[in-house]
């Protein structure tokens, strides 16, 4: 029986250790223990009922009564052991102690400005340097007639995601904190540091906004520079970086800065900000948070710190990074044909990268880069103004035919001719009442020539010191381009024209000579048309890239990188122009045939395509946030 007691004690200790190690489920643990005791009971049945007696010269053998634990006592012991194991396993508990200060032992306190990188300063300065790169606004007709000047929206691209994505950082921090997942600071220190960060950012941004009074690209308000959305997003990203990226996992930082970068890009695509606004906003957001935490470190000293920064020893400089920069070079695109030329000029481009490399040693590695370059066209919106005159050009193309067949009707004068075509030029309202075209306008679907490039190649690293290193790379990849696009919208009254003509051949060229030609008449039908008025796109092409960079390793697992990249590609562009597409809906088949045969602009009755091959040279200046892996 003593042997069974020893076995029981050994098994009980082993079970407690096993439960603590693997954090067994309560029911599974109870089942295991009960099964073990059932095996013991079965073994007892095979033992003799006589007590064990030992006869020695010195000791007297005695019968010892052993009390077997009852089932209720056994259950209580099991439950107690299970609760103890759960407690020791460190299960998550919600943290709602907003005003209770707590400091974990062994956490190293920060000194004032001990964690400052000042990386926001060059970002803000880059935005300030680019601030003068603005496009001329297009002013509507009311301003030309003495009314209020309103600038027109260049693109109908619109998303509201950036209004919410700017709060990704603080939402993540608060959610993790409430879930009991410890970060750098307790609640009082976190709330104080965050409040200081947002307060400093708001002071910087609003103070500059309403002093500089820069007009937004959509012309809505004069408070464009710097971008408040972007500054807010980068404050949140830096909060997440400091609380969890530095203390838990660097991928928290990647997620935060990735969301903040996406917010800035969407502000540009939404036509709410210039590239310079976003660059400066990002710089102010990072700088404000670093200042907020520096003041918090001065006020709280070592109080309220829960975790130390991660310390990792990476021998090779392998990395993953997200980058934001500004692209320069190849700022115009000119198409020429038959003595006519059209030129599209571009502003400095917004560039966003995701890049990574694996290094075999300290000096050489392989990797790849995904790059998005968005080039906003300065003058592209003027084409949407031009579409408003295309219906006049359509009828003006056959003005000579009516002048020759109806002498004395005054068709030599454009306004008289238009009235004979069905327009009433006496007032702006009457101009459209019986006109062949009652409304015609263009909408810029995309005024950004966006290039997507995926590249792979070799990466090189030259260590300068423990914290600084120079780098370069040689990449090859494939580039894809999203086109510029203006769509046309038109409505009107369908017209018919009755005519007879003969064909005259002179010097191998066939010309029609009208014998009779009626003025346009209404068919009683109205029409609506929507089409691609003007597009500019390019085929995919092979790209080559290189660059030079300076990397500063400010933590064992984090770095900042200033870089200057050069990219080259040779692209085949195509401009497709379809000015008179609406005539197919607005004219009968016979009237449309007259336009095709007798118009001075007959070549434009079908879409016109002009091709251009251009060597594209880009320089990109930017800043990268690196996670060392």
C-alpha cells in the first residue's frame, strides 16, 4: 500500500507539471486524472488484503491505515490545480485601468529626447521645397463673364476610405491595449503621450495651413498645405510603432506606416492635396509624435513603463521596407501628326514602394521592389473644356456646302449658319432648346498616368559604422501603365438632312458637289451618348533601375533610409481622340454619311490614334522605413 501511496504522489506531481506545461483543457485534465485513478483501483484489486509486514531486529512492523481521498476531495484538488495552472499561464485580461498607474520591474526608463530620430524634418522640408510646383487652375465661364471664380474638379475619382484609414494607428493601439496586450506604456502614460502628440500636430498643421493659405487642387478651400489627414495618419502610425512595433513585433510598425502612406496617396488621388502637402504632413506627423513622447518621458520618467524595446542582433542587413517619395524627370509627353501637336505636361509624381532583400552576408543580397508612380497631368483638364466646342466644329465642317447651295442666306457668318442649323443664339437658355446638341461636357476619369513596376535584382551594402551604411542596387523588371481618360457626355435632338450630290474627280481626289441640300430638321427623337473622348495609355515595357541610399539604424530591428533612385524604360504611348462620336446618335444614317463625305473634318468622324515612343527617365527622392529581418 505504501508503494501505491508513493505512486499516487509521484503521479499527482507529474500531472500538475504536465498541466502547467501544456495548459490542458479542464475537462481533458479531469478525464485523464480519473482514468489514472481507475487504473490504480484495478491494480489494488490484485493485491492481497493482508498488510505488509517487515521483520527486522531493530524495527517493529505495524499496520498503517491509509485514508483514500474521496471523490469530492479529488475534484476539489483538480479544480484548484487547474485554476492555479491557468493563472500561471498568464491568460489575457481586459485592461481598463485608465487612471491606475503601473510599472513593471526591470524596464529601462527613457531620457528626454532619447528616442528622437528627427526623420520628420527632411520629409517636411521636401514638401516645402516642392510647394511651388502647382498647376494653373481652370476657371469656369462664370468668372470669364465677371462672376465668382470657381475652379473645377479635374477628376471624378473619389473615395472616402482615407477619412477612416487615418485613424488606423490609434484604433489598433487602443484595441490591443483594451484586450490586455501590453505595450510600451500603461494607460496614463499612453494617453498623456498621445494627447501631447496630437496636440502638437494640430498646432503645427493648423498654424501653417491658415498662414500659408495654399489653394487645394480642386479649388475648394485655401488650406491645402500641409495635409491634415496625412499628419493625423502618421501620428497614429508612430504611436503604434512606439507602443507595439518597438516592444512586440516590427510588423505592427509596417502595418501602421503602410496605412498612413496609403492615406497620403489617396489624398492626392482624391484631388484634395498636392504631393508637397502629403510629404510635409507625413513629416509633421512623425515629428509631433516624437516630441509628444519626449515630453512624456520627461514628465513620467520611469513611471508607467511596461516593456523594454526589443533587442535583436542581425548580422546581415536583410530588410523589408515601405517608402514614400517624389519623382522627377520626364515631365512632358508630346504627340504630333500632320503638322498638329498636342502636349501633356506632368507635375512631380507621387511614388510609393514596398521593397525587400535577403543578404547572404554583410555586402550582397537579392531582392525585389514593387513601385507605384502616379504622375498628375497639369493641362489634361483643358481637354474637357475643349469638348464643349466639338458640336460647333462638327457643323462648321459642312458650312462651305451650305454657303455654296444656299447663297444669300448669310451662311458665311458663323452665327447665322448655326441658327440655320437649329441653334438659337439670342440667349444662353434658348441656345439649347431646339439645337442638335443640347448639352455636351467632359469628365476626367483619370488625370494621373499611373505606372506599376515590379523589379528583381541584386542589392549591395557598404557598412560605414555600427549605425550607418551606404547601399546600391541593380534591378530589372516590367512596367504597366494605367491610362489617362476623359469621357464625353452629350444629349440633343436627332436631326435629318435631305440632299443630292454628284462626285467630282480632280487630280485623283474625289469631291462631292451637292445638287440640293436641305437644312437640318428634327425627327422628333432625343438622344444621349457617353463615350471615351480622349485616352492616353502605354504598352507594358521592360524597366531598369538603380540607386544610392544612406541607411541609419536607430534600433536593433529598425532603420530609416534616405534614397535617390534612377529608373529607365522605353514606352510606346497611344493617344486616342474621338471628338465626334456623338454624331452617330445625333444624326440619321443619311445625315451622318453627308458628314463623312463632305465635312472638312471628315477624318475625325472616326477615332484618331496617334502613337509616340518615348524614353522615360525618372529620378526618385524619398524616405524608407525598414524592418531588419
